[in-house]
C-alpha cells in the first residue's frame, strides 16, 4: 500500500426580567433563551440573553456547583414572544447579547413540501398515542454534558421532554433543510425527516451541545416516511454512539431512549416483508448537526447569499482557527474538513467500524460520526465487509470508506466553488488531492500504535499490510487479533508458542507465512528506543480495545428490549455486561 495507490485496505439567582424576556435561573448556570424579534418575517434572529457572575471567579459557584436534580433551570416564561432557538448557557461577569441571523421557512404548517431559501423549518414533535417507557439514559451525558443529576430521568417531566410530548415553554423546535448524494447519486432535498432540534445548551465547561430528538414525528422533510424510528434501530444507535465515544472516536452522543406501544411498520431487510415494530425516540446531542448536504442544497439551487451566510456562521461557531474576515476563509475551512475527515475515517478503520451509509447527508462538517443506521463492527477481518443489507453494490464496504471520504469531500468542494475565485479553486483542489496522503499517514500512525511500534522505520507500512493479509486469509477476528498481540509476550511469539487463550492469534498461526511475519515484527520491536516488552504490552492495551459493539451484542439488547427487558440499556447493567464504557480494560 502506498500513498498514491488509493485505499485498499452552586447558587440560586433571582428571577431576571428584561423588557422582552422573563427568565428563571435556578442554578449557578444561567439560562439562555433565543427569541425571534418582533417584526422579522421568515427569519430567526437568535438573541442570547445571559446573566450571572463569572464562572472564572475563583471560589464562586463552581466550587459549590451541583448537578441539578430537576428541570427547573430549563423552564422559561415569556409573553407575546416566539422562541425559535433555545440556548442554555454559562455566562461571565455581565449580561451579554449575541446575535446571528439564519433564515427560517415562512410556512408554519407542517406538511411535506419543497422548501427553498431557508436553513430551518418550524415543526413540532408528534407525541406518541400510547404510554411511553424510559428504556435507557446515559449517566455521563446527563451529568457531564447536560449538568443534570441522574435522578432527573425518573421524573415525568423528563420523560415528557425526551419523548417529544412536551417542549420547553416558549420554544419552537426546528427541522433542518439539507440535500445530499445518496449512493453516489444526487437525491435533491432530504432534510430532517424524523428529527427535531430542541435547542442548544452551554454547560458548566463552556461546551455547546445541540439537543435533537430522533423519531419524533413527521416534518416538511419526511418525504414518504412516517417520521418515526423503531425500537430496534434506536437501541442500536444509543449503544453505538456511546460505544464510539468510549473508544475515543468523535461522535454524537445519546442522552436517552424511550419506547412506546405505537405501531410502526418496517421492512427491516428490504425484502418486501413488512413487520410491526414499536416506535421509539432517542434524545441525541452533538456539537453541530450541520453536514455536507447542508451546503450542497444551497449551492444546487443557487442560493449563494444564504450559502455564504451559513458558511460564515459555521466557521464562526465551530472553526475558531479560521478568521471569518479572511478572504481565504472558505479554503481554510475546507482544508480543516479534509484533514479531519481523513482522521475520522482512519479512526473508524482502526477499530473495524463500518458506517454503512456514507452519503454526503450523513457526513458531518465537524467530522464527527453521526446518523447511525446499518452500521457494523467487523468481526473476521474482511475488507469487503458490508453491514448494510441494502448496499447491493457494496459501495460502502469497510475497505472503501476512505475512497468514499474522497468522493464526499469532492462534493463539498463543488458546493464551495461558487464562492471561490480561480486561485482559491486551484488551491482547494490541491488540498483535496492531498487527502490520500493525509489518510494513509494517519492510518499508518494508528496501526503502528496498535502494533506497539515507536519511531519511524522504512517498511512499517508493509509490516502492517502483511499482518492484515494474514488476517484476511485466515478470517481472524479483527478486534481480538490486535488485543491478543497486546497481551502476548515477545518470548511466546518468538517460540511460536501461542497459548490457547490467544485464539485469534492461534488462528493466524496456521498460515504458513505467520513465522515470517513474526520474525519481521520482533525485529522491528527491537528498534524501539528505551522500550521494554512490558511497556509495549501496557501501551498497546490502551489503543486496542477488548470490547466493541459486536452485532450479536446489539441484537441481544434489541431482543431483550422488545420483551420489555431493558437491562442491557440500563446505565449500571450496560457497564457490567458489555463494558462499552471501558473497552480497553481487562
């Protein structure tokens, strides 16, 4: 494998009243609301009102901060105002106002239609008709991201919020308009067909997270869909997004999962066999839900002023290293997305993860893993592994993900081109041409770490490729091969004495070329400077997981959930059973 050959392998605050907003602050974390200013037609002007003393003042609030045991600090009271975007935020020293302008569809009715000249449409979640049950919550997301005590999840108010039955008073949920290339073909308008953006929360650490319900009902972008998600796919998304986080891979997070007894009909295997399933909703959070398709739809319809506005908004909010006043800002933005996309896909490959549906509408502009659908973690090493049963042409097989990244980045560049001059287009094209080297370099770095190799040596790439070849020919388990290499001693390898507990390595050892690879590997390990075998093994166990979300694990959880046995999703049982929150530990 060469760079040029493609990719083969604390305190209560009083109520604050302003001329336009009544706002309750219950903890030391100020509540922030964004309101549509009167007189604006079809446009969301996001006004962020904030209060409270500095979160940087030593000894104030932060040292006494506690997680909230209720949703009171999310309660807003306003009169004669429409809340378009909800923000909760930790603020410093004094009141501050931050504004941004993003167009919202002037049509307020919720029906499927072609939408133009806007970024969002207003659409409210559709409550379930039957009783809703809480299936799972992520303790870490609630406490570390949303500043809530886990006990909040036991309240009716929480269930109502995360199921879409009720929303924060004064807010209006939004659905995002975007397009995309699906399986290589332009699919025109797509959008949030079953998702509702509830708002943005800024937590104690100053991080901003967008809260979105998935499976919460029809929107203007539902096309022929029913706006629902089923329990099966929702359990999988909840488990996998959390598992990916603990593996150290950039991803959206799952805060909660609820299920109803509402009937939802699905053709699970795309074979014409439609079966009845149960409707479910996941509350998921991410730094941003903007994706390549967010820009593609605007470029496709020639909405260039809006394209420029959205790009500047995204850069200002999420790309602090890019100067939004700089003429080359879009090229700088593109360069970062190219680099971070290469990094993300290399990380996927390092744990054997196949996304399954790498369409441009599923590729985040922030290079995080989003939109978990027919994903899969590879078991036996196979570059042709495809978790998506509807991918007949194997376009999104695991071994092709890096190439698909190149394709998607090219579509992003095409969307940016109308805003670039000739010189900028040339520079951006050169950046894209550098993607294969970026990917190969990062892939090699990650797999060198998986093998415990230190420093740079000629032939490292060949050593990695040699092992992957043996794994493919012997159908060795991907995850356990690297894990067991992290545990076996060099002396055991040198003697070709593979203990039975290292079953994945024992499988590879049956190949006639295994001794040759072991000889090359041990010789390379000798070149590690100031290293020992114990240090190598210790180092390797921090990058080679023992546990990933294998398909049988996910299916077991789904089957139990369908029988109303939610033990695998419960926070404590989840930790004890499949160790998704500690995948590298023994």
